[in-house]
């Protein structure tokens, strides 16, 4: 019987450390001119440099440095006037040079923070997450382990190597140890990653898709008995591919640690893999014996020394902070806190904003993105933003509803068809033959038919029994295959029976 | 014709006295006749060289204006990649590998119409001073086939001294251009670090490696230097500044009024008497030409060798990690990737390379980094300061290039320290990143073998070396009644 989370936090205080890797959205790689398109055929985006061929040399991507400085500034970091790349030496087949060009003791950005707010039963709570460093490095290639049951290296017959990802610019954002979150630790971690993602998206430096790996979070968790000074042994959980997983993985690790500690067992310092299906972690690589990466300054590159002018220029072009932007939107839309939190959690704020910008009413826009569309996204287990429906589509649908050319029910059909990829709104309405029947004469004919079929009901209505009209309205709606506007049918029917 | 200088060959080509194809064939013939004894080449690209030569001839007959050395053949050290041509770095590890791209040096050679005859032998991954560490057997010194031609670029120097090529490219990490030049009676120049692009130069020690020209005359070296030098956006450490006017300097050799600094620490104990005598004779010539000879002291040079043997192995331990059988080169063993990597590196690398990888891995280990790599970097800074101070007292600095003439093959193979000491006079310039030139100073009295005179200039003042070198060379050639290689034994077809 697993320990309850309440029992964990009654006895222990968690400490967190979050390492977020972000693939920068530069057009070319960190040290060569190769493309960085996701999902290209294996090994088609490579060259002597990113394949680590003998003799090839790296040249730093200036855009990547500018992006990293922008991230540092957005996270309130100091930007080093002089920083260097270093080589992190270890052997692995998907790393072409068998060293990773990274930053070690001289990172480009240091000592920042990010303020976050979480919504709790006790009201909203603010936390400041301190950032230790933001540094640049290159991504590795990918190993595909073939023939085994699990897709993991253990048990595989052979492996295939794809170096398309090798050399893609990565930025690593490392927090200082985060204390004092208590029972909110899982939510704080999630909110931090979410806020960070919004900032990065706002900066336009990455597409921040957790499920595609362009934003990856490693969560370090340790527990210590409440009141104790000494930090407990930490585990580092990888493979955390969604915001929800960040929260679940930390909660699961806190419970696992507490169970070990309660039974006087020791927590092993190791990496753990999170599994979406079970919500649990399994053991990865032991980190008990610190690996010796033999870091030394990369002799093939010159130090990075951004000028004050460049830093000032980047600072001047930073977009509004997401928290400020959210506050403005909330005021403009007159949305309560709960609703705002719901939009943020469902990750549809940008979509709602875009829909409103295209002329839609904020309330309608919000209810579509949070309602029908969120429901379908949930069903398909994808992000709303990845569905084949755009803010423009939703704005168009809303406009048609307002004009009375679509009913809510018909609009839902259109939305579903859009998501199924059946084409534009106009095309869907045409091919599906969707239209609100507003031609009075054809409606009247249907009303006559309904009355003829149920003269007794009609008589009741004539006699003043208005609720009885429901049956007749239903029959008309059925007759028109749901395309009639029910309110209009009601008006016409009652008028016809002398009750209008 | 093959005994002429590259500049003379270029003149003959310009005058139409010979075609590049004829000139190339003459060298290919010499290669086929003597390289069985010398073993300067690892790969001769007969077809490619002749194609390149005929292209130059076609351009010339069409009246196109051609670069100075167009049509002149050259031997390329096997550490620089050339598209489609085997590049082994003298290692079994890269046996059969044909690079898919040209190094910047090769691109520039091709753009200059210089005909690449083939790839020359070297110590494995440029680690050594004799070519005995080549996985393909040593090269031999044309002056005495039982002796080493220097290293690591012994194939390039031997090809020049046996008239298999009038020009060659070397690379110099601790003396691999200059020491082979010294022991074969040829000229070799290590340009200022960053003067010639390292793109496509298979790295031994990135912060020390520098490609440069090898030739039989100072002027030939200058022309080749200008052909391959210049800023390269593909090499971040390449200097973005105009190439020093080395050809003009070599044409106007003159030391009048110059201050020439003799480095106290680079003579005396450990230097062969005949080598020192020749060095002093050269100094007298320079003085007679109007130079002022001053003595300077560079007291941290005593630590240069130790610092070098921490920095170079550290960098090499990382640079050579990529040879793991995953993407190119040989593959040995089976099982997991790790097992294959291990088995391949076991058989792919030779003893000296393994020794240096182990040394470097150790020096970079946590807990030892500060004591070894960190201290070595501090020494490096102190050596640069020594040079800075010395260059306040003198325009150029001089020393014997190597402490001895060529030793016998096998003589030092089992004594790495004795082997390392060969580079004692050349290593400081690599650590400081400045330029160094070696030119022949004569034949040592004890053994009748060539010795080298080294000239060092401040960073990006490579032209000063050529100015001094050309002046000295002219006087020495007058004294010897012709280039020193005229006295070399003739190698004939067997």
C-alpha cells in the first residue's frame, strides 16, 4: 500500500532542483550551417562538423548566443562579459566527437530568478525560483535500439544512429535548490516549467514542445525530515515529457523517497525514468560514483565576449513578461482568476488571445477553446495548439454564430470537421450541407406537418398550454434534421397557434 | 629540372619551357625511382596529379593569368584531408578512409593551381620526431638512409631532400615542420598560430597545431606561405588580418640594423658541438651583414617541454576520442558499441599515441587538473611573457632548430624522453603561438649531416623571419657555392 502524499509532507520537507534543456529554434546548428528541421529523414541534416569528421572545426552560431542572452535577461540573470565553451569528455556512440561542447565553469548567464504564482485552496501563492545558471551546449544524436522489446539499449539486437539532432543548439537552465514549497512542491515545479515555457515562447527562441523534446525537464528531488538542516540524497528524474508529468513525477518521487526513508532504507543517488502510463519512475544510471568528464576549455573556439551594446540591444527588444501580459488580458477580458488559471493550465491562452484579436468575443472564444476543442484535444491526448484548427477558424465559426448562420450545435459539427482535416469552414459548410434553415416558408411547411401529425397537442397549445409546444418544436427540428434554429421555430409555431 | 627551386620551375612554366604535365611526370618518375628507399609517400595520386597539371596547362595555353606557383607539384602531409584521397595520419585507425571534403589548405592549393602529388608519411597523428611512429613504417633521411628524416613531418622533408617534390606542406605542433627541415637540409616554416586555417587538419593538439610551408629555399617557402595563409571563417582561431608580406620580405633579405637575439637557454648542454659551431658561424655572418647580435634570457623555457607534454596530450586525449569505429575508419571486435570501440582503439592506435592519450586523460582528471593541466597553462603564459620581454630587446630571436643532427633509426625508439628532447628548441614558439623558421646552417663537422638555424618572430610578423632567413641563405649559398642539397648523396634507381 503506497504511502499517502499527505503523510509524506507531514513528516518530510522536499528540496527540488530543476534542469531544463531547451532546443533553440535557430535555422542552423550550434557549430555548423546544417538545418535543424524536426523529423527529417535520418542523417540528412549533417556535415563534416556535426558528424565530428577528422579535421572539422566548430564555429559558433551568433544567433544562438543572442537567444541565450535574451533568455538570461528574461530570467533576470547577469550576462558574463567573457565566457567560454568547454569540452565534456565521455564516450557514447550518438555523440560524434565523444565530447560534448558545452559550458562548464564559465557560463554565459548566472544568478537570476523567476517568480511564479500557483492557485491553491488557500488562495494564490507566490514563489521565487532562483536560477543558478543558463548555459549553451550542443545536442547529441539519437540512438534507435532495434530488435529488443522495450526500445531500450538493454536487450536490443543492434542500434541505428541518427545524427540530425547532433549539434542542435541547446540551452540548459539550472535552478538553485528550491526549498520551502512543502506540499506544493509538485505544483511549484509544474508552474515553474510552465512559466519558463511561456517566457521562452514569448521570446521566440524555441518552439518549446515538450512532447517533441524541444523542452526537456530533469527533476531532482530529495527529502529531509522537517526541521533537519542536512539535505537528503537526491534522485534525478528524466523522460518527463509534459507539464502534467512534471507534477506527477515529483509527487511519485517524493512518495518513493518517503517510503524508503520510513523503512530505514537509503535513497540511491541515480537517474530515474518517468513512465507516463504508470506514473512511476524506474531506476536508470547510478550517479553514486561521479563520472569524471575531464572538462577543459574548448581550444577550437574563442571566448564569447558580447559587447555591452549587444546586450543592451537585446534587452531593449525583450517582449512583455508573460505575467504582465496575463494580467492585462485578464483585465481586458474581465475573467475571474479560476477561469484564467483554467486557460493557462489547458495551455490555450495564446489561442484565445489570437481568436479575440480576430474579432471574437472573449467569452465565446474562451468557451470554445476551453470547452469543445479542449475536450477533443484531451481525447486525442495532444495539445490544443497541435490540432488542425486555428484561431482564425474559431473566430470565423464564432462570427457565423453571431450572425445566426450557425447554431451552437452546427458549429460543433464544423469544429469537429475542421479538426478532422476536412478543409476550411466554408468548404465544410458546403460539403456537409450544414446551414441554418431560416427560410420561413419551408419552416412553416414543417410546422404544418407537425400540427397535422399531432392535432391534439396543437389544440392544447392553442388553449394556452405553452409548455406543450415542446413536442411540436421537437418534431419540426427532427423534420429539418436539426438544421433549423430552435428559437425561430418556437416563435413561428406559437404565432401560428395564436400564442405569439 | 627536378633539382631546381619551385620559383625556377614556375618561371620555366611561364616561359613555356616545360608544361606542368611534364614537370609532374618528372617528379612522379623520381618518386617511382627513389621512394622505395626513402618511403616519403603513403599515397601517390598519379591520376589526380596529372589531371590537375593538365588543367593548369590548358588554362595557361588559353592565356589565363595564373597564380605564382600554378603547375608546380607539391607533397601533402597525410594529416590534411583531401576529398576522395586516402588520409591516414600515419595511423592504422584511418586505414582506407577517404574524406568527403577538402581542408582549407587543400582548397587553397587547388585554387593556386599547385599540383598535389600525394600524401606524405608522418608519425602517427603527428606524435613523434622521427616518423618511426608511423603505422606504415618509417621514412628515411636522403642524406643517410639509416637515419631518421625528422618528425612528425619526415615524409614531407624527405620528399624535398630527395627531389621527389619541390614543395611540401607540413604541420607543426612542437616542431614537426622545423626539426625535419633541420635534419634534411631543407627550409620549414611554422607560421603564427592562426595564420593558416586548421580546417581539415586532423587535430593532434588544437591550441598548438599549425600548418605551414616546407621547401628547399626561403623564397619558395614564402610563395607557398602566401598561397595557403589567410583568414578562414571555418576556423574560429584563424586570424582576421592581412597575411604578412612574406614574399616581398624573402625577395629583400636584409638584416642591416636589425637586432638579433640569441636565447641563452637554447644552447649549451645537450646540444651537439658541430650543431652549435654552425649556429655560431651563422651568427657571425648575420653580424657581418650589419645585424646587432644580443643575448636574451627566457628563463621559463626550462619548463616548456614539461608544459608541452601536459597540454598536448591533454588536448589529444580529447581530440582522438572520436576514433571509435562508429562512423569511419577501421572497426574491430563485436558485441556492444563499447566493446567495439575498445577493441578498435586497442589495435587502431600505436604505442606512442596510447601513451599520450593515457597521459592526457590523467592530466585532465578531476583532482589532478589544477596540478597538471592548470599549471601547464600558467607556464604557457609565462613563456609568452618571456618572448614578449625578449622581443623588446631584439627584432627576431634565434637558436639551433634541433640539438642534434639526424639520429639513427631505432636509436631513441625506446627512450621517449630522449626523443622528446629533440623538440626542446622548437616547442616554446608553439606554446606562445608565434612563428618560427628553420633553414640549413651547414653540415656538422662530426657526421657531415645537416643542421638547422631557427629564426623566431613576434606574432603576425612572419615577414621578419623571411627577411632574416633570405639574407642568411644568400650568404651561406655563396659560401657553399650552391644550395646545401647539392652535397647530398645521389639516390638512384635500384
